[in-house]
C-alpha cells in the first residue's frame, strides 16, 4: 500500500465527524491501526465494502476512508457499532476498537505553525514522535535528527531556493524541535547510516561543517543512538538509489512505515513486501558500513582535516 497523505478527496459524507475538513489532517499511528483492524475484520467476515454498505447503509466512500486512513478520520460511535455488529466482533475486540476510535485524533507532536508546512512532512513529524525506533539511511546529508541549526539552515536554503526567509525559519524550527525525541524519558532508538560523501560536502562552509561533525560524534555517544558510515572504499551499495527512513512503533499492532522523500513527492509505504525490502537493504548497508568505533575515527579525522 502506498499512501500519499494530504491528497484532495471529492466525496462529502453525511455523518458529522466523518466530513473532511478544508485541509485534510494527517493520519496518526492510532488511525492507521484502527483502519487495519477494521479492514481485517471485514475480510475475515468474507464481506466486500459494497456488501457492507448495502447491509449497514454506510456510504462506501466513508468505509474506504476508515479502512485506509488516508487522513485522520474518526468514525462516529454508531458507525463503529454497526460495523462491529456486522463483523461479529468479540466483546474484547469491541471494547478495544471503540476505545481506539476515540483516540485517533491524538498526535504525538504538532505545533500551530505546522499548518504552514507541507502535509506529508507534518504527517512524518507525527509518526516520528510516536515511533519506538527509526532506521535512517542518508546518502547526501547528515540525518535531520542529528543536524545542528546552522547546518539545517544551510541544507534547507540549498534544497528550497525559492523559499522565503519565514518559510526557511519554520522548517529549521521544526527540525530542531523534532530532536526532542532523542532526549525524552523513553528516547527514540536511532540507527543512522550515512554515506561518506555526506561528511565531506561543505554544507554552510568549513566552520559549520566542523561543528556539525562534532555534534555527530557527541550524539553518537548516547546509548540509544548508533551512527555508521559507508566508506568510499565500500564501492557500490544498495543505498545509492536514495535515502529513506524506516519507522517502528511501540505497539506490535502498528505496522512499520517507510518514508521516502523525493522531488517527485513524498511516499509512505506500508505494505509488508515494502517493509521487508527496505529492511533487507538496511541490514545490507549496516554490514557494509564501518563499525560505530571506526565510524567515530573517520568522522574525527574528517573534522580535523586529516581525511
């Protein structure tokens, strides 16, 4: 399944909270979990969406939206009860899913100014805030969670040459605030793999780059952060096709997500085959990369101008 959060929807439903807002709100981990459970129960009952619509009177577009979590959408209680009755849900399933349906609007992290940020990015921010672990491969940049403010500003200006100073400031602020996930009581487990090219590219100039490499070394000393570099000597590798991020969540019922950012548009991949493929590539990259200790040595040498 490939989801593109924030895409326009033409259908307008009759039920109060099921009506899309002018600007679609991004899905949460909870809304994705609820969607997966509703879809699984319907399939286990041997019913198509059309059959469910005929037997319950629920609009087919509403059913589709609740089963795909294309945006944060909270089913009304009467909708949930009708579906659970039709699917023959157990008492425990009914209790769990009704409770979950009341919480789908809860996002782990969102700021008022995020209304000015692209919808896929705000969706990613929310997912990252709720994630248990992140596996991040970057071919050209230092990962966002490990960037200094000066480096982040230089990257954003370079990537978005048409952005206004205000837009740049909003992006930088969002990137810096995201880093709180590494210092909270139960910090995010971050495994970052970076191509050696990212260490040598003089983003923002020599002084900015030196400070960035020092921060990279400092953060990598934390027990929940692992940093590895794939050296030039490794030759061709699976990550050369592009950067990506794998997110895993605390509840095993929440499927992992792959986030791929590109000029053609941002993608959220959720299909098991996609998760397996990107996980396998990451494991291969981890094997080709320098060990964390050797990585620290390489970064130290580059920062000191010896490499």
